[in-house]
C-alpha cells in the first residue's frame, strides 16, 4: 500500500514558472526523498532530506519537510520543458525500504 | 561507470507461464531492492537484499513470487504461474554500503530502467 498522498495529481505550467508539489505521509521516517521518472524510464533520485532537517536546496530544487504535519513540498523554480516528468516522494523509515506516493505528473509547456 | 541494468526490458507472458526477471546492480553495491509499479501508480516495495541475504520479503504479493541473489550481485525475481494482475513494471534498485557514503548521500537508491511485464 502507498504511504503518501501527493498533491496535485497533475500540474501543467508554462516554461519559466515555478512548480510546487506536496506530499503527505503517515508514519515516522528517517528521511524523505524525491524522485523523478520520465515516461518509460526508471526513477532518478533528486534530493534527500533527513527527519531533523527543515529545508534543503539543490540547484533549482527546494524541499521542505514538516515532521509535525507529516508533509513535504518540492519546489522547482524557473521550470524548463525538460522538467516534464512524474515526481514521486518516498519515505524511508530506516534502511532504504522506500514507500512511494502516487506521484505528480508535471507538464511544462515551452 | 555502468548503472543498474535489467533484462528483459519487455516481457509478454501467457497466463500460467513462469517468468524470470534479471537485475544487475552497480558493482560494489551491497543493498538491492525490487519494486512493482502498476500503471499510473508509484512503485511498491517487494523485497530487499543485503549482499546475498534476503532481509525483507514482506512486500511479495504471494508465494508465486520468489527472489534470489545467490552470490550477492545479480538478482533474479521469479514469478510462477503468472496472472493478469501481475502485469506491471518491475524495478530494481541498488545502493552502496553505508560506510562508503557521505552522510548526506545515505540511502540514495539507483534505479534500473525496469522490466515491463504484460500477462495475457
């Protein structure tokens, strides 16, 4: 069963705009990770945030984590057409047994 | 270096057939994971190996599913007597031993391209 709920299920924006995706989860975690999946491909790791961290940046990505609300958000700034993909959050309770959300399908129009 | 590879990339099986899906992890990666991804859904955990030891198989849907990693490198996921509900993409992921990692890189998993199984 899926641990997380992702919101929105689909997001359509213009190039240059920011995209924000949200993830909620149910149980305690060691860390939370975000992955990207292009159509027909495997998943690519984007960023990991530990349970004792509140915010993390990597290039155009910004992730926040609120463990009291059991939620996280992924912000992609200045989006590009190449960012078009499905984005998944995944919670890790300890050794890497990831539990994924259902994903957000992001479409960036040139 | 080479990433995680999986074969075959596509498999069509008639209901009732047995299938074997192969995963070649990144060399030196200790941990190996199998996930099942149904259409339009996120991946769901099936099983986990550390070297050759299968430490968690709680996600395997039934006793028709069996995974092995006899020498601690290549892994095979076998599905016996396939059913239509087994149709999905099967993803393999590996991660390095924790002692090799910088703390900020812990637990990142490297995924293969997946095997799309269609049971007719």
